[in-house]
């Protein structure tokens, strides 16, 4: 088992590398692919945490002895997923898909909404876990990430290498 101090260092360090790599790769790989991979990693991380806490509830000995490493690994996978896609690339894609006349206003609203939702998740996280159980809370967030995956898959076009006019035409179709 890794102590809390070492876990905090690992988690903090892990967030930097994927963000840097994503910023270098976004124009080669594409925004949409990075967003989709990001969502898949976040779904897997939440599902793993949900499974861990489910096992911990029914078989605490198994969770402690055989799966004690899983929460840290799941957290690292989540941070990698978020840092390589949904975290930074949202700030690239939102302005690219908006018409020029509303870009500034809507980008500001989206950023404010994002921070507002982050506040609400932080504020009510433990209330949600209390209501749904630790496993149910993580499965709930995994479900939200899965919905995000399907939203991106069906509604967000690839904007890499396209002009603003070409992007706007994608939304007219």
C-alpha cells in the first residue's frame, strides 16, 4: 500500500504530463479522438472505483488485501483521461464550433458553467456518496462520463484543420 503523502505526490505529478502531451498532439491526432479517449478513461476509472467500493462493502478483506492498489490506479487513470482531453481541449473546441458573433459571450458562459458545476460536484460529492453509497456514487459519475462520450460521438465534429466556415457548415447539415 502507498501512503497518503506519496499518493498525493503521484496524483499531482500525473496531471501534468498528459496535458502537455495532449497540447502537442491535438493538431495531429484531433480534438474529437482525444475527447473520446478522455471520456473512455474516465468511465473506466469511475467504474473501477465503483467496483472496488462494491467489493469493499461485501468483502472488506478482499478489498484491503487484493485490491488496495485499485483506488490509486483508478485515480491516476481518471486524471490522465481528464488532463489529456476533457480538461484542456474543451477550451479549444468550444470557441471553434461557435459562430464569431457569439463566441466571446458563449465561451464565457460555458467557462462559468463549468466552474459552477465543478463547485457543485465538490460541494455535494459526499452527500451523493451518502445517498447512493460509495459504489453507486462512482457508478453515477461513470454514467455521466458515458453520456459525455455519446454526446461527443454523435454531436461534436472534428474541427482539426478546418476553417471556421467549414465547421459552421458541419452544424448546418
